[in-house]
């Protein structure tokens, strides 16, 4: 997936404790075009995203966004709902440095 000039506006982040993948839901903006997307990233990429968001939102604590829910199999589901109170936009090229992306569009 080419990420040149694309910006991801993050809306939701979901992952389970036993899973190596993180689901990121949001909107991709390129120029005047935008579309909804789901992207699967690694936990390393999630750390990069959280670090970048922390830099652009210095006075916001992102750890308070994550809610936990115990699953039937004993695992924990982590979810974060991002609001308009923060700058949730990141450059897509940041995510493609450490691993390829899988984008889900219907």
C-alpha cells in the first residue's frame, strides 16, 4: 500500500492481549479526497503512533483513552475511542517504516 502524502485520522483502536495485531479504524485523507478504512498494524507500530500523538498533543494523557473488557476466554480486549479533543492525525509513512500495512476496505 503506497502511503505517500496520506494522512490517517484515527477514530478507534482495538486489540486483545493474545493477539499480535492491532485494528485501527479511521479516515485516510489525501489531498481533497478521504475515505473510511480499517488498518491492521503491529504493536510496534501502535507504539510509534502513540509516541507521535503524544508529541502533537503534549498535555493529553492517551493512556486514559484505553478501556479494558474481560473476554469469555480470559483474555482482555483493549479499546480506545478517539474524540475531537485531540489531534488524531498522523502521516501514513510513519506506519510503513517498520512493517507493511494491511488495509481493509469494502
